[in-house]
C-alpha cells in the first residue's frame, strides 16, 4: 500500500469503517 497518496475524507471514512468492522469480527470470534 502506498501511503503518500492525498487521502480525501471519503477514503479515510471508508478505511475507518472497514477497520471497525474487522475489530467487531475479531471480538466476536474471541468471545
């Protein structure tokens, strides 16, 4: 992944959404 792209807010919110979704899946598996 190349990190020196100019992120816009839509990209950041999408990344944060996917991150939170993966965290929810992780906690669901360990519980």
